C-alpha cells in the first residue's frame, strides 16, 4: 500500500522568503509523485509531477521538487514566496493500482504568506 | 479548452435522501475519477471509470456508486445520505488514466447534509 505524510499542517513565511513544504512517501513499487495546490473554494491544480528520469522537477509558478529515493521524500520548494502563493498544498502518490489512476493524498499543508 | 465541469456547485440535502452529482471531463479525456474531501479525512479516492467501466474503487460503502456514459461524462450517486457525507466532491479527468498521467480537477460540488 502507498501513503503520504506531509510534515506541518500550517507553514507561515514572509513574502520573499524561501518556501519549503515537506512530503515523505511510502510505496512498495516505484512511485509517481505529484504536488497539487488548492485555492479557497476551488479544485486542485497540478504544480508538478515526478514519474521517471530527472529527480529535480520544475513546475509552474516557480516551484520545484526533488525526488530522493534514499530519503523517500519529495519536498516542494520555491526560492521567493509571493502573496499569491497562499493556499493549501497537497502531495500525492500513485503507481500501485495496476496502472490505473488512483491518487493517495497527504493531509495537506496550508501556506500563509505575510508581508 | 474547457476544463472539467461539475454540477451543481452547491447542494443541500436532508438525511436519508439520495443525491446525484455530475462531471463533464475535458474533451477527449476518457478517465474520470472521483474524490471526497472532508476536514477530518482529507482527500479520499472514491472510484475511477474508463470507457464506461469502473476500474478502481476506494474504501467506501455501497451507498456510493457511479457510472460513466459513452461520451465520458460521469455521475456519482449517494443513497441514504448521512451527516458524515457532507463534503466537497471532486471529479478529475485524465487522457487515458494511467497512474503517471496528470489528473485535471473540477471545482467540486459542495454537499451539505442536514
């Protein structure tokens, strides 16, 4: 079975500061990993994904994440936070459902950005 | 191109009633998945349909069911509603539905059971 743990349900940063959202996964098969963002009263938007190949993945809005198999981690970073980054972020894993589409989500991290 | 459309956006139902939610995927997408989002349980997978067949099912009671039509539109139904069914129900579509493909989410239907 697969699972995701997001460390820190709330993270607060200053505008312009580094954003670091932590995600650790558990998987008995090579995982596919995703980061999604959710704004209030909205659905989920994909920020980036790791499937195979390069372990440093760049996404939209200046976000990136690095897949570290030895640490079973897929942390999300952004060098400089913007007010518009305030939202809830979800890490997700898939890959052990016979090739079919099934995402297992972490509990989410709410990011606050203050001036 | 148009995104994933879920209707209605908001719904209020009474305990014991049933409800049907609708999802229109992105044109050309054949896989539709449904998720339930609650403050207590987070985002949980309900089921996935591909070419009118349910390929995957989450750990939910039989009161939760779904179907997919030949045009890939999908509906989910919840019978005998309970207070705990109050949630945001999200639909996601993807091109072919492989576990490494991107899922595009709709804005969700917020169901309140009173």
